[in-house]
C-alpha cells in the first residue's frame, strides 16, 4: 500500500488508556491539519483497514482494538502501539463493563453487563478474564518487532505524560523545533501540500497557527487531558466507581485479585504476561 505522504497510526487495546491517548491525538491533528479518524472494530472498516484509509483520505488512523493482521497491509507507515498489564485491564474492564461503559452499538455488552450484575465481584473478575480472551489473543499475536511501530507501555506513559507524548510526536515527526511553516519553506510548498494531502493555499491566519505549534502547545494539550481534569478533580488513585476515569493507576489488580484469580490468570494468560514483559515467569 502506498501513500502520497507517510500515514501515521496509533494502535491500542480496550481499557489500555485508549480514550485518553485518542483525545490528545485528535487535538494535535486538528492543530496541524491532519485528517484523523478513529475506529474500534473491524465492522467500521469492513475488515480492510488499508482500503478504508485510502477511501477516506486519512492522514492519522487510531485503531483501538488493534489486530496486527489488519495493520500490516498499511505498510509503510509510522505508528505507535500501547499495551497495558493485562491484569489491570481485567480489573478496569470489570468495573467499566459493570456500570459505566456505553452500551450503544455493543449488543454483546448488554448481555454481559446483566451477567456481571448478577454475580459477586470475585466471580465477575473470572467472567471478565474470559470476556477479554479475544483482546488478549490480539495482544499476544501482535508483531512487537515491526520497524514501522514504536512500542510503548501505558505504565511508562502515565508516569510522565509530558515527556511520553513529546517523545511520541517527535517520533511521528509532528513535533519539531522549527515551526511547520518553516518546515514548509524548507521542503517547498508543493511537498508541504502533499504532506497535508490538501492543496496548499496561503492563509495568513493559518500560517500564524502553524507558526505557534511547539512543545509548549503540546504540553497544554496533555495538561487539558490530565486524569485530574477528566475525573473532575480527583487525583490518580482516588476511586470513583461511577466514572469512566475510575482510578488512573497501575498495579490496581493487586487490590482485587485473590488467589483464585491469580491461579486462573496464570493458567489462561501466564504466557502473555511473560511475552509482554510484565513477568519473567509464572511464579508471581
């Protein structure tokens, strides 16, 4: 698949901070003039992501239930992939599916929520582990050595979001020391038009906006999407079971897994933890 300019991409998995990351990408793309589109399931692109990108003239694709088999045909591109400790995904998904996750367009969740609400938390966590199987299979089958994809862990990203997102957008070549206007002059207006996939038209106001793009502006976007802002003033670790932004920390599985959960998770997904680097063996 060939593009007139480098396709950019973000690839994630359900309950892996996808809402947070996608929101920041959306705001950055609005500023730099890139056509950003987000999809979460194969029905949105009829099982052909490459054709969907071409047909919709997409500059930046966010795919938040990512399967590598649909991503590979996009090559060559430049993207990043974020994973999260699958044990924390189970806990986050359990509370989300129990109360807060929207059910519109997800008929399977309607039935599953009824099941979760009819059992104890301990049983519900086991049910959630089974419900996550497809997503965990996608994480296991992912190609973690693709030269087109920067691999990241959510746990590292939330430790220092400002540095993390600066590194991401530098990698994607959307954050530069020079302004986008200066970059346009360096490359020539024609190449700049090709990069943006739109005919270049001089617009003094737009030029000013492009000239203001900087790390400082990215910092402002990241701050506006901080957990404390999205949660209504709570700090990470302060829990609200009725909020989509429930707790905002890593390692929360330790507060909810009992020995039964640990044993079942090791049996079902122990190899996944090792492959992703969250454990060295099954003796955790």
